[in-house]
């Protein structure tokens, strides 16, 4: 192998980067450089780092994403080492006697290995460990070396996430200066209180563990909430809380509400068709010492857009199937079963699903058995197909010419492969038969008692948690409490403080308990949403009622039925109402006045006059109100304002401070992407695809989730104010250049296609790829909400008729997408400039002032910001150059 260029140019470099060089051994030129202080060997093929002990002055060593199985003993010779990264290898055991020789070690990454224990001498690292990661690995019983604690003086960062820890590694407790600790995605059930009693720990992450003490919902609140939890446990023994969220899913009229109410009332209870669920209904009941929170989800597709807000992991999913309607063909299975299984795969891939067949009284006994067998066989085939597809994707990456550039994608696929959607045996019930309801109840109870299926069903809580919960239930059920259950946060805290047994609790603890109750679904408090941070929904069902005001079936009929009295009260006419209906049907848009009239009509018809202004905002139209705060937060609608001249009276914008708009919100329009249908306008503005277009695809497996593209529209269009949208297409404009995004959602061929016109010149290429990459990052950020969804970016070959596609390497922000100037298609043999296939600037940039590289930031709300780069917009003029 040729020596690395860095090694050839200078004999005594202090810093060497050799990532993605396909190294199997360390180059002699590197090992002979005794002055070396930093060595990056990320993404190679190393199984060992023999000779590393020669680099006695090394301070930083990165050997992540290699093939190391045995922990390198020579590392103990690197006495000046401060930063060590061995993450994403296959290390099972760390021997004793290594960390005690590393007195300066401050940063240690061991995540994504196969560790089950840490060495005792970890704390001998001079007290400097700062980071430890053991996450994202299947959990079995392996021991970590005991000498891990020898770093106790210096270690400040430790990441041991994604490993195989079943119990918390005790050597970590001796790390006196540890500031950041990551233990996500192991099999920990209990955390030691001693970990949180010191003053050094500032950051702690433990999600993805089946924790009971403290529960995951407490850990999600951060170190202070965990500490408050343990402090309360000291005042009394913990109480076991056996509670499980139970979600009823299935197609419309499957019998979900009937089963839900029958179980709750302990007898057969038929629900008439006209009383079917609209949105989501919530109820609670007990079987023995288990508390079940029933969430009954409406089956109509229109309501599925809101389901992602409430479908959560660690729940029992009861999939209700109407056996009378079910036919043993692929179409019936897809509509009544497959659609729901696929979405559970993507959204909550580790769920437990109990299929329940209903309407057996309308079927023959043999027919019931045939349909039950057919459903279970087809579900098994879906599971097998998913496993086969993941294996195929993994093999493709492993067999590629450069597998080291796909390590992150490979690890993500391996994580998905380890996820298991547990499908229990289908239970067929006659909803009119009391004995069948009792049989179903016994089946549910048997499964939730199985700790292998539900390791987190039991939570250990301080008594005060239950006392606050009981007080809130008492407040909710009091006569003074309005049916909608909305309450001001400070008023609620005051009410709780007036209870005799809660009078001594400080407000911080009360708010911690409210956060816990929010995370388990007993109440709703969106403190992260500006206009809702001071409101607590004691009745979560009212939150769903709020969604239903605008996200529902038959919305056009609701518009058409707005009464004349309501129109007059909103200073509108019958003709205005007709215009609203036309705008909604043709453009899926409603003006602010139309929304006010529609919401007022629905709320007043249900006797909720008193909350209209609070829901919609005050009469000046300057307050956003709770409705649109919710809809925009969950990306269900997009506010669209007409462009107008600059307002000289506008308040000054100061970076870092809140800027209040002075624009009259009454002029606003709202786009609801789920109701879009037309496509002609987008196609006309785009002007058709060109062979020379820059063209990439983001593929989805098993499919693009329902509502994904619509939420992407809201995210993207909130940033790019010039846009055209349709049901399955979107045209964004930045700096006068258009970017087309099209959805193709066919079975085994689901992708979003992104196209922009071929640029001319280096600067134009930079801007074009910036634009494309911004859209790709929005897609990737959004896809994180579906843990079981595989997303892969590819560039089709530019030769007409060639089926080949180039898989994009990992986008880690550190490694260049390609170092080559020319790419050759392995299928047709044609050669293309790399800048036509991957984010790259051809040749030397045109004469322009030097500036730092562009950075991309995608927030949880979808806002994309370009880093130090500057974009000058003179006019929005779409051209095809």
C-alpha cells in the first residue's frame, strides 16, 4: 500500500487523519512518527492496532468504525492519552490493568460494541473520564473489566450506550469528575442513586432501557428530576405502579369502541354506528392490580394524520379486525390488517400486538378459523419479508467496494434487524357474548403479566407521585371544573399546594410530577410550545377534540353547514362561505375568518362558548391561540401570508430575542396538506423534467409512512416562502432556482424524488447542492420519528435507460461525500463528473471571498438554517439554466 500523503509530505506531523483509507495494518510511516499527538483511524478495516505503543506522545486516538474484537492492550502504553474512541467495533471484554496506566484520560467512547461489564480500574484514569457510550447492542450477559474505575480522577465523558449491560456498571460510580454519561439502549432496569448525588454530572442519557427505578418517564426529565425522584424515595418506600397504555387500532367500524367499552364495563356493550369514534377516545379501568389506559383510535384515514402524536412505544396494541368484512385476498388484508402492521413496524417497531377478530356471530365457525389462519399466515409472511429486506440491504452494504463509508447506515440496519414486532395469537370474539369478553380480558391480563413482553409495566414511584395524581383526579372530577379540562398551570399548582398533604411540596417537584403524568398520558402539558406552556389539559380527550375541529372527515360538509348566525357574528356572508368551500376544495386552504367561523360553529353547537377566544386567539387576531399552536407544532397545517410591502412600523429584530410580528393575522391563510388533490399548477410552473437535471432519490422501506410527505411539505414550506404544493408534489424556490420533490409510494418502490436544474459554474453547483442537501436533511430529521423506517439516498445513473443507482455514503458532516472527480457507472460503463452525482463542487471555486464551510441545522420543527454561507436573493425568477 502506498504511504498516506500526509505521511509522505512531513516526517514529524503532530496530527494525522487516515479515515476511510481501507487500512488493515498501521502504516510504518505513522508508527515511526514519535512526535504524533493525534491519530484518526476512523472507518477502516483494522482488526488490531499493533505497534500503537510506539506513539508514546499520543493524546488523541480515534479507532471507531473498524473491526476490532479484542481490546488493544498496547493502549496502556499511551500515558499521555486524553481522548480515546473505540466505538462501533465488536469489543466484548476490556481486560483489567489498562486504564490504571492512563492518568490523563478525559474522554472515552465505547458505544456500539458488545460489552456487558467495565473494568474495576476505570477510576484510575486520573479522575478525568468525561464520556462513555455503550448503547445500541443486543443485550446479553458479558462482564466489563473491573479496572475501568481507575480513571476516576480525570474521566469526564463516558459513552457506553448500545451495548449489553443488564446491570449498571459499578466502576462508573467511582468517576468523581464525570460530567457526561450515556447508557442508552442497554437492558438496565435500575439506576443507582449514588450516581446523581455528586456535583459533577451535568448530562445523562438513559433512554432505550427497560427502567423501573427510576422509570424512563422520570429519566426523560433530566438529572434534576431524577435527583428529586430519589430524594422523595428516601422519605418513604417506593410503591409499585402497574400501568399500561393500551391502544385500539383498526379500520373503521371494526368494533374497537365496542370492545373497549365492553372490557371497561365488564359486560357486552354494543356501540351503535352513529356513535363510532371521531378522532381518539380515552378511558381507564383496572383488572386486578393492573391499570389500563385505553386509547381508542378512529379508523378513518383522515384521522390517521393525528395518530403519530399519540402512538407511543411500550404499549399493548390491540388490532381489531372485522372478520365478517374480511376476505382471504390481498386487498382485504392490506386494508384491514397490513396497513396497520406496516405502520406499527415503522412507528413502534418493538411493540406487542394482539389481533382481535370481531363479528364472529356473523360468520360460520369454520369460516372464522379459515380467516384467523389466513390473517396469521399473512402477518408471518410480512415479518419474514421485512427480515429478508433488511438482510438484503445489509448484504448490499457489506459487499460494496467501500463498506467503510456505509458504517452508520449498516449499524442503523442492524439495529432495525434486532427490533421485534411481537404478534400474539389472534383472539376471535363475539362482542355480544359476555363469556367472550371475559375470555379476552383474561388473555390480555395473561400477556401483560409476562415480563419478557412488558418489562416496563411495573414502575417504582415515591408515594407523593400517587398523591399528586389522586389530587389532580379529584380536581378534574369536581363540579367547578369545566368539561374541557383546561387549566392555567399556576392556578393548578396553587390548587395542589392547598391540599394539606401536599402543602410542603415545592413547585419544582410538583412540575416534575406533572411532566411524569404527561409522559404516561394521564394529562397533557406542552411546555415546549410557546402559546401552550402555561396551560395544562387535565382531560387529554379535549386535546383530541381540538384536533377534530379541523382534522376530520366530512370537513367540506362542516363548512357548508355553518349557520347564518355564525356568519353574521364573524362579519361574513353566505357568498363568503361559498368562497371558503371553493378555496378548500381546490387548494386545501382556509382563511382565518373561515376557520374562526367553522370553529365557533362547532364549539357553540357543543355548548363550549366560553373557550372560543382561548382556542382561536383574541378578537384582534394578533394572538395565535391554542388551536393553531397545536396544529403547527405537529405539522398538520401551514400558515401562508400574502406578500406585501415592508411595514415601517414593525418592531426591531434583535438576534437571540423574541420578535413579535405586527402583521394582522386576520389576513392569514392556512394550508392543510392532507386535503390537497390538484397537481396541474406545480407541473406547469416546473415545466417538465430535463435529462440534465441534478436528480436524486430518497428510498423508504417498507414504504413512505402515511402523512409523511404532507408533514415534509409543512417543514419545507415554512422555510422556503416561495413554493407551490400539490397532493404528491412540491416545488420550492431558493435564490430564484426551483427544486421539485415528488412522492412515489408503490409497494417495494417507495421514494421521494428531488430534482433541480443543472447548474453552470462552481458557485452555482455549491448553491444547488446546498439546496438539495437542505431538503435531504429535513427528510432525514423527520424520518427519525419512525424508528423502524429505513431511508437510503441514491443517485440514478445519468445514462438514459441505465437502471444503476449510486448509494450515498454516510452523511456524518466530517467525511467528504467523495474524493473522486469522476465516477464510473458499473453497469453501463459511462463516466460522469462526480459533481453531477454527489454533493461536490467541480474544480476550483470561482473567484469569491473565502468563507467557512456551510453547516446545516434542522430543528425538531423543521427549520433549516445555512451556516456561515451567504445567499443573496435579488428576485424570485425561475429559470432553467
